[in-house]
C-alpha cells in the first residue's frame, strides 16, 4: 500500500489546502467476507470552494469534522456538519458536499460485515448526521494512524470501524438527552411490567397520545413501547429462572405474559432455547428445585 501522489489528489479534487492521504488499502478475501474494512482514508484541510458531487460508488463514507463547516445535500435534504459532528453516507446514492469555510475533516470509505445493517438503522431511526460527538475523534485518529502505517492490521482496523458504528448506535456522546416522554414511559413500564398494561395506560403515564408516544419512542430507542416492555419482562423472567425454583408457568404469570405458551414462544425467539432449557444449561436448576 502506498500514498497516492499529491499531484494526483490536487488534480482530481480542487481547493484542498493540505492532505494526509489518500491512503489506500486492498482488503483480503477474509476481511471482505467477515470484517469491516476500509479502502480509502485521509485527513483533509479544504478551502471554502472545495466540493464533491458523486453517485454510483459502492461504498459507505464516514466523516468527522475537526474544524469548519461542510454543507451536505443528500436524498433531497441539506444540512451543515460542524466541529465534532459525524456524517455517514451511502455513496451509491447521489450526494454533494462542500466546504463553507476553511474546514478540516477525517473521512474514510468502508464496507463489509454489518455495514449495510448499521446504515439502514441510522437512516430509519437516527438520521445520518450525528451532532457534537465529542468523545469520538480518537477513533478516527487511530484509524488514520493505522492507514498511514502502510500495512494496517485488518482485524484491528475492523474493531475501530465497528467501535465507531456501535457508539453511534448507542448514542454515546449525543448532546441531546432522551425526551421526558420516553423517560416517563420507561419508568412506568419498569415499575409495572408485572401488570397487564395497555398502550393507552403507557401513553397516559407519559402524558401524550398513544400515536405520539409510539412515534417518539421508536425514533429515540428503535423499539416500540411494547418491544421495550417485552424486553423488560424477559430480563426479569431470566433472573427468576436463574435465581429461583419457580416453575415456567409461575414465572410467565408473574411477568404478565398472556400465557405460558406465549412466554415460551417469546423466550425462544429471544434466546433460541426454551425457558427450561435455558435454566438447565445455565444453572442446572430444574422446576423442582436445585
């Protein structure tokens, strides 16, 4: 792997004031099939007339803005990314980005593993622009140093890419706290999971309509209120399976599953095994006691 000559970069992309890169990597067959991998990476400092327009490139693109402002136009929407912001794009779709001031930013083209699944989740639930990710720059610096080394360890490179995506998924560094609506709904379900709860009861506790609750809850958590409630019940059911000798039927009733059959079906969907198998495999406890 070698750095593309500077004159080539300047010829292809105008108004680049300084560039560390472009660094190029050809992933192995194993990396392409199993890991996150990076093909191109650089740290750019650009003037206010720097602009890129493209489509049809089979790659995902991540930006971290160190200083300045980049204007993005993507899928009919426009937004401005500023210092500490992260942006992710699918380069198959038509897009444009332009520096509005002197702007310094990391960027890399990546793919592989669960890249498409992460991108689809962000697009559908969180958006593609993550503001004020103050704790994320170190991850881009580590990737930049690996790519600059000339022979990056593909496993380590994959770990760093996945770390960025996983932190964005978890909203670490997000400057906006969860809304009061979601917080109230979670508290209510955490305290009343053992009761037969209706959507109307949860919405009333959150002080909004049912439709508004579902819309806001899904946007902020990626789950419906019922999905969150099921997870809470499942976690308590697992604790009872591991720490008590209650029967499956008793646990199903205590955790407000409609029936033991419903509980067993939901448990299998969540863990891949039945509650009895889970108890036996993890702790050796049977419904008759340890």
